[in-house]
C-alpha cells in the first residue's frame, strides 16, 4: 500500500508545475473577465473558468499533502510494528548519544510521534542498523538543534534510493 501511495505521489508531483501554469492562466482570465464585464460579453463564464483554474491548484496541493501525510503515518505505524517484533535487533554503529542495548533503543524508538514542524534543524546524529526477518534497514536518530531532548527519526525502508525519510520524532531523557 505504501509503495502504491508513493508512486501516486511521485507521479502526481510532476504535474504540479502545470497546475501552477493553469492557476496563472486562471488569474489572467479573471483579469480579462473584468474587462469583458465592462463590454457585457460572457464575463460570467470567463470568471467561472478563471476561478476553476485557480482553485484546481489549491485542490491539487491539498491532495498531495493528504497523500504525503498518509504515507508518513503508514511508514511510522509499520516501523512501530517492526520494533515490537521480538526478533528485531538494532545494532548501534556509533555511541553519539551513549551506549545502549538493542532493547533499550527499541523502547526509546517506540515513543515515536508525528513530527510537529518548527523552525529548527538537527545537530548530532546516531546511525543504527535494524535487522528484522532477514532484512536490513538503516535508521538515523538526529538531535534537534534547539530542543536537546527531541530527536528526529529517519528510516530508509521507503527512501526510493534517496536519503532516508523523517518519519517522526521522539522525546528522550535516555539519549545524551
């Protein structure tokens, strides 16, 4: 399901520039309809067409945001299910935030919540390897630059060959 949604999102995202062009045409049509209104010729049809062209951009953008939010939510839920699997192991590649057992890291990562966007970035990061059912995934945990108890979680399972994708954030007193 996630792959299907990602494909739809990726395919639809390529139409966004065309949507902007249509919205621009809609604005031009609305301006022209004001001129035509003074001439009393079909100005209402032109105005409706312009409004439609303008509104389609907002509708398209809302649909893209809904798809993206759904994808991230599904990935986060799948991530939690993977962490709850007793056969799942986490290998700590570095000790940026301290040395922990696999079980301790799993407990901390299961606290993941939807990220509340704010104007900050990340500072230090810790690389982890998740082993489950014969598959290997990379996890990156990065500390927020302002809130030192907030950590961003990145998961590469659906990264499409690019860098991993932020799937949420955790608050941790355990990581240093």
